[in-house]
C-alpha cells in the first residue's frame, strides 16, 4: 500500500505544504505553468521507464533532445520545404523528423544493446556523446530558428515557427482559466496514458516486465527478448524526439545545447516514481508523479525565491529519500 | 553401509550419557508478519555428532538455520552455546564463536581464488600488506585435508559446486569451527561427490565438530546422522536416534500422512510412431552421438551423473543452445530449433532444472508466469484479454494442484514454496499444449507432498498422449515413472534399459562404470 502510493502521498504532502506556505502556488495560472514545465521531463521519464523496467538505462535522451531538436527546426524552417509543401506541410514534416530521429537513434541503442550485447550504459553513453556532437556539427554551434530580418522567406519561416509553437507552447482556451490549458501538458497526459496502457494491458508491456524480472526465464518462455528490448529503447528515443518537438515549439528555435543533462532528470523522475534500476519494476503513472514531484519542488522553491543551487540539492535529497524508502519497504517482503 | 551403521550404533550407545549439547535451542519461536515460522522448537546438538533436520518446504528449517547462523534472532526462547546462554548479535558474531552455516547458495566471491575466499574478512597482514604466500599455504593445507587438490589461486567460479562447497568447509576449518550446519548440501551433487562429502562429514565428527545436516534425501540423512529432528509447520514433531526410525516413519512424521511410492510405471507399451526421433546428436565436448526415440504416451527417463550431458542435450532440443551434428525429427518432420520460441511453436516444452533462475519471473504472479509462453493466445492486436487469461491460468493452476486450493493466481510466485513454484512451472507448460515435455529434475528441492502431486501430473501427461522425457538424479523417481531409462555417461548414451531391466543397480552401474 505505502509502496504503491508512497510517491503520490509525498506529492500531495509537498503540494499541501506549498499551498500553505508559498504565496501564489495555488493560483490556477501557476499550477498550469507547473504542468507546462513538467511536460518535457515527464515524457522523457515515461520513455526512460520502459528502458529501466527491462533492466537497462538510456543516457542518450538529453543529447537526443538536442539533436532531434535541431533537425526538427531545420526541417521546419527550410526555405525549400516551405516553398514545396507550405507551412502546414513543413510543420508535419518537422514533427515526423523529430520523432523519427529520436525513434531511429533509440532503435540503434536497442539494437546495439540487444543484438550487439553491449552494456546499455556504454551504448547510450556513446550515442549521448555522438548525438550532442552531431547537433553541434549540424548547426555549427548556433541555434536554428528565428529568421534574420532580411531573410527572403521571413514570413513563411515565422509562420512555421508559430505553427509549431501552437503545439509546444500553445494554450487551449478553457473557461475560468485566464491563460488557458497548456497544449504540451495535454500531450504529456496522452503519452503517459498511452504508455500506461502499453505497459499494463499489452503483450509487449508484459514482456517488458518479464525481461526485467528474469531475462533468462523470459527467453526460455519464448519471449522475443531482443526485439522487445529494441522496442523499449526505440520508445525512449521516440519520447526524446517528441520532447524535442515540444521544446523547439516552446522556444521557437532548436539549439545544439538543448536538453543538456535532461537524461538525469528523466532517470530521477522514473526512480522517484518507483522504477527500480535492477529492472522489473516501474510504472508510467509513477514516472509522471515523479516528474510532477520534481516540478512542484522547483516551482515552490522558485516562488519562495530560493537560489537554484539549493533546488538542485533538494532534488538530490528527494531522490535519495525515494530510493531509501523503496529499499526499506522492500525489506519487509523478504520473509516468507 | 551395514558396518557403518553398526559402528555408529556402538558409538551412540557409548556416547549417550557422556555427551553434552554444544548448542541447545529451548522453545525458540520466530514470527514473521502473518506467519509463525518456528513455534517453541527445541533442538540439542552434540559435539562430534551429526544431527539431521528434515521437513517439508516451509516447515521452518531455513528459519532455524538463520537463528543458528545469527542472521535472525528468536522472538522467544533461549539459545545456549557451550553451556551458556547467548544472543548472536550478527552472523559475524556467530562465526567468531565457531558456528558456520553452509547454505545452498554458496557464499563465495566467484572471481577470487579459494585462498582469498578462505581468508575473506580475516586476511593475514603485516603492516597492512597481505601475506599472500602464508595464506595460500594454509588454504592449500586445509583444502588437502578435505581431499581437494586444486590450485588455490584460481577463481572459484571455475570450480564445480562440490568443490566450492569444500572451499567453504575449508574456510570454516581455518576459522577453528566447532559447529557446521549444511543446508541441502547434496541437492546438486553427483553420487560420487555425495560419497566424498559424506566421508568428510564423518571426518569432521572425529575432530569433535558438531554437524547439522538439513536435507530432503532421507537415505543420506539416515546414512549420515545419528540423530534426526523432524519439523512440520514450524513445530518439532519428532526427535530421536536414527536407529529408532525407518524411512516410511520419517516421511509420515514429515507430511503427517502416509505416502506410498508407486514402484512401477503404468506399464504402457505404445506402438505409435515416435514423436521425437534423435539420431547422433553431437556438440563436443558436451555430448556425442546421442540417439533415442520418444513415443507419444511414453515416459523416457534420462539417468546419469551430474555433468553427464543430460541437461545439455535437453537444452539443445529446446532451442537454447545449438548442436553441431545429428538429425532430429519431431512428429516425422525435420526439427532444428534456433530459439526457444521455435521449440515452443513446434510443440516441445522444456522445464528447466533451476526454476528460480530459468523457469520463473519471481516477481510475477502465478497468472503472469503461467501465461507467459502463450500470451499470444490471449492478445488481440497486442492487447491482453484479461478474463480469458485469468480463466486459463486458473484452470492450469488447478490442474497441477497448486496449494492451498483453490489456488490464488494473483499471488507473486516469490512467496510460494519450492514445490508450489515447480507446479507453477508445470502449469505454464501445460498451457502450451506441447506434444513433448522435457522435465529436468522436476522434484529437486521439492517437499514430499508436492513430489507426489508432481509425479501424478507427469503420469497424467503421458496418459494424455504426450511424450515425456524425464531427466532425474533420483532413482526412485525414475523407477516409479519411466517406461524406459536412458543412461548417460560422459556425454554419451551408456545404455538404454526397459522393462524388468530398469533397476537401480543397472542404472547406477551404467552411469558410473567405465566400459
């Protein structure tokens, strides 16, 4: 019971504390802002959960946010594409490029891990470095995005960026909500919901848990272990691509350094949400709750005017607390 | 054997009055949330004697060992060591007082040598620098005393289970042990290795060391121990001298009911075409030129010492490892599985020897484990149909007599006894509708009651027309179940016995003799 709902209780307690002691926290506008800020990390944490449940790790997602982001921005603002398919077509293409890049690199991670039998830590450490370098190479170190004033395609490029901004930074009008509900938060909820469905209700999801629980038993039971692992990494990469699209839309540019260290936030959210790095344990909603916990903490401390350095320390302490709690509750299970 | 027993009887008669207990447990009780693992149990262990503890899985043997090892403390009752009451603060404390427990899962660091393992935690140093030579010499001497001539510096991962066991024993000797407790030490040993260990255990007693011997194998227990304690459901139900009890009585004490072994197979003589035909199967150095047939409705036993290549052949047939030469046909069609999935799809199920390592996802519930190989059947466009899955899992769990009835299929398999876990493995493969079922040591470490259930299950599978290949190191099991017995030795088929030729003597002779 405590194990299952421990994080939710922690989130509620933290929110209650913030509501009582942090002026402005409870304002609807602030709450939707938290959701907006959390969406990128929650999506990454969801993908990360797939990988962690198989017993792996994906260090490449932060760099992948940068790499997929610059390719998304490039596809979106390419004068050639805009001329050929227009703003709508370019936006669609950009979304496909972003998620496609992420999923493809993720699938490569999975292939190297599952078929090449290289430790996932090493594989994704390498792709993390490669993706970051590639992002810088493609851009020459300069963000791709807002066109210069003398750009002949200025109007089209601005329109394309605005179109993607509707996805990454847009707000849906909701009665009673002054600024509306952030679109990325809706996407986040949809993605986490879909992730939860896949993990708990599908064969693929059952296989993910089986592999993390006992890879050899899964293999002997006829589970296509390699294919499922590849799928898990591809999902993680795809989530990174989606996060990249949201980030490019939000900022109206794709920077080569975007997503720096995001992989660590995603791992933190997944672990706070109950995923075990030993594999076999973790949930989609847990990843969301973990991301929310970090988001509420950051937001509360922000509103209190606490230095960001302290926020990092607090986040680290929460990770330790979550994992310690996990280990302690598990200890009770051993006698049987 | 006969003279052994006589000698021990004399020893016992002489020793009855002059021996005092080295270790005494008085009315010890240990409770865990929801279960009383030990309920006012008494135990007295004398120096220089072997005291066996037997009981079904879940009877409390492991908990008792944990109390003795200092890994757990009793909630009530008293432990006396060497005449004085003690409380073991930790395993280290118990170790320092001269108590060593050798668990089934051996506690050695695989990548270190025997010498480093023997001195782990008590390294000899001079000025902080390891005295490697001195330690290696002492280690080699202790190993030699146990009849083990190995290079003490080679990683223990390269040693056999029996050798590693002796390394643990050597570690105890170097620490001047006074009591050694063995937890199922012979479960994975060959007959030869068992004999060696038994001799070493007798030697320990001559040095005045007390031995506690926990085992399922009643013949060994009766051979080695002078006294036996039977536990059932956390209570001590019987303690006495070995000479006062026979095997049937012990089993009665253990299970609280009479269990009769059926001594002969059903006597089937199927004439159908073979469902599996293996010709010249070879993968050097594991197995060479293995040929046999298996007919529907037939149980073919595979006997042999550990290391004879039985499991390797089974794993090859199950698509886990390849073979390099030979032909196999399954239901008349060529068969060469490349993955376990291939084997399952062709109708061959393999129930691995180590169910915890290879057979189950322990964190999964009974339902999730049982349906894992056939999840496809319950999935529409990838989505699992929960009601169908539950229905099938419940039917399979009921079919294998998962206890307590009706089976709780939402219970994590982690929390089940060994016997029930094995039943879950059987249930899992029942669902695959396999035509050939390969059992690898299906009743190892399983309590007597579950064993009876499993034997009935294996028979009924054959009655259903399945071909059953039964790898077993327990001769009574083979005698009771197998229509024919294939005996393997050093990777080859040493012989095949059928009908009245299937006797324990003939099997053992083929398994150990050199032609």
